[in-house]
C-alpha cells in the first residue's frame, strides 16, 4: 500500500465453509482450462491458492482476510491458508460476530459482510468473491436478509462477484440494492448473474460496463459523491461452466425442504443449501462452476484495481 501497488481483498469462508476439505476429481475440461489446479490438494486449499494466483497473474497483490486466534489478518501467509483449510471447527464470522471473535480468540473465515468492513478499514478498495448474499426466499415472513447488503452499502469497497445466489429472492435483492443506493454494474452483461447459474435475462441491471477502466471511472465518480458507500461489479460465471437453472432447481427445492424440516435458518441456511447442492447429482459441476467464477472474479478485480490506481478521484464542487 505504501508503494501504491493495486491490492485485491479475498474472503475466507470459501476456504473454511464453502468447498470440500478433500481432493476432488474434476473434469478434463476443467483441468484443461485451469492447468495450475492441484488435484492432490483439498479443494478448499487449492481454491484459495488459485484465487490468489489469479490476482497475481492479473497484476495485483492478493490480500486474503481471516481471523486467526482472535487476530484480524489482512494478507495471509501460505502457512495460514493451510491452517484454515484444515481447521476442525472454524467459525463463520460475519459483521456482527467480529467483536466476539476477536475478544474470545476465535479462528475462522470472514464473510462478504465482514471482509468488506475489514478491507475498507485497511484502505483496500477492491474485493473479489464468488456470490453475494441478499434477500432470502420467504423474507416477508422470516425477515431474512443477508448482512452483505448493508455492509456493502456502508463500506468503501468495490465488490467484484458473480451476482447473487439463485437460492435467494433475486427480484427482491435487486430492489434492496436500489434502496440502499449501491451502484450495481454488470460486466459485459445487462442481466443479473446468478452465481453458478446462467444469468436471468428478465432481471435487468441498471448499468453495463465493458472494460475495467470504465468500471474504475464509474466507481471513482460514485465515491466522489458517496465516499463511504460500496459498489458491485457483477460478471456471469464463465459460460463453459455455468449451469442452467433447471439443472439445479429440483435439487434446490429438495434442499430447501430438508432445511425447513431440520430447522436450519439464519446464517446457517446458505452453507447448508450449498453443501446439499454440492452433494447432489450436479455436485461436480456445481464445484467447477464455483471455482471458475471465483478465479474469473479475482482476475477481474485485479484488472479494475490496476485501472483504479490510475484513475483520479473526481473533485465535485458544490
């Protein structure tokens, strides 16, 4: 940061809660597309290393974020990544959990919400993740809305992601983003990306950008007016690995039904549903899509970070 190098923050729940802790046999198509993937490693560790490699390859410095023994760590060593990947009972640390996690010396992965807050506090403007949380299905009766949205709204970070997860109420999520005043940019797409699933053409994004430089100029202009509000840059899952909605809707419906029977709700619902999807008949394809979009977002965030380093903040006079 002292030398002005572009930096990209990376969250760590993908390492602690999002992917299998064992090696995965992935397709030849995936291995050909990502030759650096080490199939001998646990998938979660290989993913974390792969995301950092994508950032470096695109010309920026990765800063993976996590809590280790109650210490907020911005920029993890490989030894720390290995420890988190093997942690037997890691905490899932969202924004509300940070104080307790620090005071009680917990170790765990930071969510989109807490990573956004920590990155902003550290002065890091770019953050790459998989998909953001949002307004959950049935929200009118459960009031279940992810802390990600409010955290992005009040932290100066551009979050690069593959949209919101299909398990959410996506129209309501778009409405919530508008209400919170969060710029929501599509990267070469006018439609809302749905994490591992092909974008929904019926859900239109307000603005589309076609280059990292365009994204950097827009977010610089945004911060000249709203200096403490984050923004979103959404790009679809790479088409080679994106799933069609009908491929996972049946598995999702079964997972939602099981979650209701088991009383799973709140912060536990998303990892529960994602784990059920990963264990379904489309499990391998879900994992490959998850990895492909993670690496693509990390690379794009690095490109925008480089562009932003050369973009002068606009000085708006009253």
